C-alpha cells in the first residue's frame, strides 16, 4: 500500500486522529504538546501517528492535507487544522462538541 493510501485509510478508519511529533504521553515539540493537551482535555479517545517514527507519512501528509506543518488534527476524515486552530476551537468550546460527536 502506498503512503497516500495509508494516510487515507488512517483518516477514514479513525474518527479522530492527530498527526504529531512524538506521542500523547511524550510530545516532542511545543505545538504538538499544546494540541494533544487540548484534544485530551475533551475526554474522547483518539488515534495518533508519531511522524518522527513514520518518515514517509511525515513527508507526504502535507501534500495530502495541503497543510505544511505538524501537528495536524483530522476529525471524521477532514483536516481541522494545526495547533493554533485546535487551541482556538478548544477555547471556544467547539472542539469538545466536534470530538464528542465524532467519538460516538
């Protein structure tokens, strides 16, 4: 399976998936740390991909999503955005609503 197909499969099979640097328990950049904190605070299970361990995904995902940086949050197969958008949605209460609906 080529990398684009793997990414499509991941975002399709996981209602909430965060592509990040590191892991939720050990984020390896400040932006990933803030994004994962916002997602975790919603209390909804989510999948993640550590782009440091998946070099092909790290190289290909920006083309797939048309978003150049990490982290990248996908909900129901759609790109939500990176750290700043995730934080803004969290502060407005929209992230909680979005993730709760996706997690059902």
